[in-house]
């Protein structure tokens, strides 16, 4: 207890610095989940994506990112095992934030879309191994997380493939694709509104005390979907058939403009849902350190999420996106396969649908892996020649390295803090 009393203020200062660093990494790497397809399909520019993300990522983190003190460490290690040495949990959370932040900085600089959730999970596993031993790790939970490396991209890829094939069949293979787009796109708009609302209600707004059942969320989302569809129909009427260009006798350019409307909705809503959910990766360990210091090492005490922590996390996400986010956005948006608004729509909606299904049945998945799988599925709908296999190989290797890299760095930093403070 004396160590926490002696160094408590320093622990909080370090946690704020490392937490901001980790949030910066989330912004630099993970915001590509919300913006990559929109930018890659040229539905919005990189500047527009940054402006949308600044507003909606920050609002999501600040308004709907609270009460996540135990989210990150829950189920991976048992904090009660540290009751006799609560300072070890402070060392572990500091080590986890620093190691995950460093790994995300390396990955973002290389343009690798890695999972920020898996980065922090790997770091906490490393601290658990170093501080408590292998028996302290919930290996079953870890096994589920590892299995999600395969299940989430496969499920999202399958949904994206089927979605884009439906677009091809209903619209692009129609004798008048533009007229078909006007007819069928409102239905896709309803799907976008419904699924994105489900993502927000199931994964985002639960933190502000809005605990809706799956059925209640579905009914509310259906209403939002209907509103989005009506707005889309009104906006769609402004899009006329462009003069036929060379090699565009079917008005495909006009069709893609219709789908570009969808990407504006998905970019804003996905940014909000992402900010509300993934800010936990940065502020969860930070809030844990603050809680340990404020309760003088009582790990069983209840604690609330101070508002300033969410502000710090939201600010870090925005700074990360502005400074380095463009590299991962480029990888997701253009590196794997060539995207158009219709392909980007299929990928984004498939990723969001996978998140909803996983939330409904309790599967742990990575939004990064899910979106990459969805983009892969859209590419496969056009044939293997449409995929950049070299980029895909690099991405898969970076996924495999993420968890052990976070763990190894965390072990090093845990013993460093232990040596510094005792």
C-alpha cells in the first residue's frame, strides 16, 4: 500500500501520458475501419474523412464511451489475485498502455491495419505472465480471441461477397443500371441505417446506461433505417443521369454517384460507433490506474469513469488520425483491391453486419480483421486477379505478430516499472 501512497500522483501522470499515446495509436491505426472504404472508393476525400472522424469519433468517445473501467482486463486476468500487491496491477496497466502504443506506432507507420484490441489484450497477457504466472491467464478467453482471427474475416468476407453479388445481379447486370440503382438503392439504404444503428446501440450506447434488449434495439434500428431510406430517396432525386461517356453506355458513373450517398451515411455512423467502443482500449487501463490510486489499492471497490478520461481518449484518437491515419486508410482503401462506392458500400455494410451478429451471440471479434475480410470478399466477387496478394500476406503476418509483440514488450516494461518503484 505504501508504494501506491508514495507514487500515486506519478502513476496517474504516467497513465495519462501512456493512455494518450495509446489513444493516438487507436486513431492512427483503427480509424481506418470507419474511413478506409469511404476514402478508397473516392466517395469522400481524405480531408473530408479526417473532418468527419474528428467530429464523430470524438463525440462517440466522449458521449458513449464511459463505464469501461473493467472492460479491457475483464476475463483475461483475475485482478483479485493481485489483492496483496495492488501496485502490480498499476505496473501492469502502465506497461500494457506503453507496449500497445509502441506496437501501434510501428504498425501505423508501416501502414499495417492491426487490431488495437488484440494489441492491448496481448500486452495484458504479457503482464499477467510476468506478474502472476501462466495459471493467472484465462486461456479459454484467449483461445476465443485467437479463433476470431479466422472467424471474423471469413464471416465478413462471405457477407460482403453475397452483398456485392446482389448489387451486380440487381443493378450492374440490368439492361438499365441507372434506373435499377434508383429502384433498389433505397432498400440498401434501409439496410445501412438498420445495421449501423444496431452497431451503435449494441456496442456503443450501452456505456451511458442505455441497456436495450436485442429485440428493442432491432425495432429502434428499423425506425432509423426507414428515416435514412426516406432521406436517401430525397437526395437520390437530385442525381440525374450523366451524359454518356466513352465506354460508359450503361451510365455506371451515375450509378456510383448514387452509391456515394450511402458512403456518407456509413462514414459518419461507423466513426461514432468506433469511437464509442474502441476508446476503451486506451482509457480502460488508464481508468484502472486512476481507480487503484483513488481507492488506495482496494481492487474490489466500485469506481466510476471520470469525464476527463474520456476527453483525453477522444483527443488522442483525433490527433492519431490527423498525424498518421492516412497510411492505414490507404492500405485498407486502395492496397487490397480497387474500390468504388458500390464495392465500398458492400464491404462496410458487411463489416457492420458481422459486428452486429457477433454482439448478438457474444463472439469476440476484431473490427480491423472484420473490415479487411469484407474488402477481401468484395475483391473475390470480381475474381482472384482483383486482389493484391502481396499486401494481404503482409497484413496476415502483422496480425499474427500483434499479440506476441504486445506481450513481449509488456513483460519488459512490467519488470522495468517493478525495478523503478519496487
